[in-house]
C-alpha cells in the first residue's frame, strides 16, 4: 500500500486501534499501579475543637496515605499521620469514606494501625515483599496522595539501603530504604513497591530544605512493618525486650553528669532480671543527702551503648527470652551482668 493511502487509512481508524505500543517497562508500571492502587487509602486526621461558645466541631488537621493490611479492615500508616487526632477518615480508591479508630501505635518506628469496620468486602490487602534482599538500582513505585491528589503514582529506584534516619519517636530508625521516587507531603504512610507490586517499605519522610520533593525520600522497611504491625493488632502496643530498669533521659543525664557516654540507670524494678543480676540505680546517701550514681550501661554483649538511641536499637535486635551480657560502669569500675531479657511492652 502506498504511504499516502496507508496514512489515510490509519487516520480513519478509531483512536484505540492506533495507540502506540507500550514498552515492557511501561506495561509493568501500569500493571503494578492497577493492581496495587486498590490497596492504597487516603487518611484524614480530624481534631475535635471548641469555639468561643464552647461548641464542638470537627476540623481536619492533616492527611496522609495508608495501605490495607488484611480483610479484617486494618490499615497501616505512619504514626505522625495520626498523631494528635481525635477521629480519622479512611477513603478508598472508589471514594468510599469510612470512619476508623486507632488500634495501636509505635512512635519509635513511626508506624500506626487503624481499623475500619464497614465495607470489608472492599478490603484488598497489599502484597508483602522483603526489604532484606533489596539492591541499589532496583525499580521502586510510590503510590499515595501528595498534596491531597489521590492515587498519584511516582517511580524511581532504590537509591540506598540501610540508612539511619532520626524519626518522630526520638530514636533513629534503622535500615530505612532511600529512594528517588518523588515523595511529597501527603505521601506519608503510603506504600513503596517493587516491580512485582510487593510492599518493600512505607514512605515516611523526605530530605528537603523546601519541604517538597528533592529526590531523597525514605521508607520504613517492610521487615520492620512485618514485625511491628501484628503486635499492634494483637496487643495495641509492641513487645519490647528489656531488663527491668528505668533510665535517665539524655537531658537529665547531661544536667546531672555533663557529657558522659552510656545510659544511666535511674531505678531497678523489683524482682526483675536486672534486680536479680545485681544492677543498681541512683540512690540518695542517707547521711549526706547526696545522690549516688549506680550503674551506667555502656554495652550489650559486644555492642557499644552511648545513649538511649543505642540502647533501644541494640535491644531491638533481640527477642524476649534471649540471654545477654549487660556491661556497665559503676564507681569507675567495669562490671558485667548476664541476664535474660523479658517483655517490658
């Protein structure tokens, strides 16, 4: 057929029949979005406030994203998305709005679980992947609601793994996944997916002086989500291995001792592993009235402990029932206490 005749024939065909063929990469992206977007929700944080006449009214004070965990109506999002809220709305892809309640939160991992009780037949749980085997350069897809623009897809790669980023809970979140997929306000709590559409992380924060996307985003790894979410669903809180001590906060430590490495034991819980092992907290000398510092924790097994951040993240690698050796300083002398970790919630 002559070129002019062919062109005329093509012009007469319906638009759908002359659509350009998609590249395999494009087909993959489209397929992942179509499948996974039904598992992504829009989360609205609502505060109940009073006006000058003492009348109460609901005021949206923030929004983010989330994803469906199971068919029982559990929704996973960031703690900072729900923090300070009195009520919550979850909006599905088809714009169904559902009231939700908080089941549990873990601020130190910036993870929260909500629950809805209606439209459970519309719950499509997200597929879980693995973050332990991620490689830099892998494709990533982020789905969320940046600036309230629902069902927005951005793509990129895994820019780095194993990042340590200070979280809202006051401690460093370890093993964060860094991606250059565009993440903006409103993406928080949404899923970061691999090329199979499996969850590899939860988009949590961006590194940007302007507050908008700068190509450096971070996601809580799915390995942490797999561990934390079932605990929040079952107990409303996380199971935290501990030894049975209370400690001074970093500001308290600095005020009392100045610049000192380690975690100062404030008190030892009676009949706890720490009590049985012989650790001592702060005591007041009955004669002089002065405070006497007991044990300062400086290590767990072979891991050095400089502050609470180190202590929390070190213990986070253990489980209840594990036996450890707690290394301390007391009166300038090194001490070691073998003990078994227990559940301190």
